[in-house]
């Protein structure tokens, strides 16, 4: 079976799973349009326990769909019934699926049975898994402070953040976490963004439960973020379509990425290339260069977009292969044209011979000159 040509998988608000080929700039829809309704909206998506051959989709209705990448079709559907909330996070371990709902109900599923259940409190907005330690997860939401859990010891959170001090008016600062991400390596840090346009960095190794960095980005709710591959800064996108880069060392807003026209719902740095991808309510998927800020790709996908996943395919390598194939095809066409065309000798031999009428031309010129003299004489 031929390998999948998609470079990005994208989940839409309409419930459509879209496969995007960045080289050909084409998309493929993998959902039956006849069954679409508001309950089919894709809220979260992640790779399956078996790796990148499967995609798990968490729908608004509480259904979890499994998509087989190789067979290019949905393999199974699991309906967990009326759970009282929508999905705000989904992750996998070697043999389990972790789901988290907006009502704070976190479940670890093993063989379609609930192996572990946790109550995280109300109004949870996001759950994220540590990229290197699959048993570590973080949650937070509206008036629901950042919590970090070890699912192997789930009785108490291993870290519970403390709200920042009162503002200059001595008023309590509201809590509303929209997204978070763990830093890789041994730093044991986590960064969050809020609906009150705050970016906060926490160090889990210190006894201090308040953020070690607290800065503001623009003046609109920040919807999504991701940490850059060098772990020195964070890319944040807000509800007004502004995307920026903030340095962890000094909290300075250092880079602005332009070209947006609506709320950004998902931000992810590419795992191998110096690119950051975004999607949102303006129906575009975009790739920006991390250092220069230049927009490398922009593809219109017709639907409001919520989330996406990168595949292992490198679209830059595929683009080079396509350019080589196009160059070979052009050379082949030129060679065929040369072989099928006539040579210079055949071209000259095929032309009609024209007689030299120099003498007649001279006589006609003399006669015309004589007539013109006779007219002037008269």
C-alpha cells in the first residue's frame, strides 16, 4: 500500500477530518458529509497508542473516533455516552487513552474500561501531556488553577500553582487558563497562557508555587501556545489573530508573525523544521518561519479549524523531489519535440523555389520612370 501523502491532519469545527498535502496544496476530506452536525465537531485529536498509524478524534458528542491512516478510513467509534462536558484534552500511553472533559472528569481508558478516574474541578479548559513523560499531565481552566499530576500516583497533584499577588488596586487577579505546555529536557518547567492575555512560566523544581515569569501579550485572550524547539521562548496566538514570540529569559515580546484574519485555535512548532504552524477560525492553515517571521505556506481549507497534527513526512524534501521530477519531465518533452521535428536540411528542401526575376523588375522600373517623365513634360 502506498504511503500517505499528507503532511498535516486537521480537525474542523464542522466535524471534517482533513488531510493536507503542502507540496500540491491540496486537501482531502475523510468524513461523510451526510452525517455532519454540530455534535460532530472535532475538539481534540492525538496519535493513537500504536503510533502515527492511527488518529484519535474527540467529538463534541463525547464520541471518540479512530482513524486508520494506512487504510484511509475510520476503524472504530467509541461512544462514552452523556458525560456532561466536551473534550478539552486527549493523550495516549503505551496501552491506554487519557481523556479530559470540561467538567473536570479525567479518565484513563484501558481496553475500553475506565482504569482510573479523577475529578479536577469545574470549568477545565485544557489538559496537556508531557512530551517525554507520558504519565505526567497538566490541567487548568476558568478559576481552576494549574495542576500537574503523576498518573502513577494520582492521589494528590505533584504541583498546584498559586495565584499571583493582588494588583495595584489590591484586587484579586482572576484565573482563566486556556492552554499550557511542558518544556522538554530536565528543566521541569511549564508555561501557561490565559484569557486575560497573560503568559506565565512555572518552575516545578522550586518550592515557589507562583510563576517565575509573568508577562502580558497584547490585550485579547490568548487561545493557544507552543514552546520553540530551543526551549528559550514561547509562541502564543490570541483571539484577535495576533501571533507573537516571547523570550523566557527576559519576557520581551521579540517577534511578530503577520497575515491572520481571525482567532487562532492551535499553535504547534514543527518537530524538525524551523517553522510554526497555526490554524483557526479564518479557515486557513499557515506555516511561518520561526526566525524571520516570513509566511512559508498558506492554504485555505473552507472550514473553521480547531486542531491539527504533523505527520513524519518532510514537505521540503517532497518539494525537492517534485521539482526534480518536473525538471525531468520538461527535459523529456524537449527531447521528444526535437526528435519529432524536421531538420534544417529537410526544412530548406521543403520550401518552394522562387525564380529570379531581376531583369523583368528592371524593365518595369524603367517603364515607370519613362511614364513619369512624359507626364511631367506634358
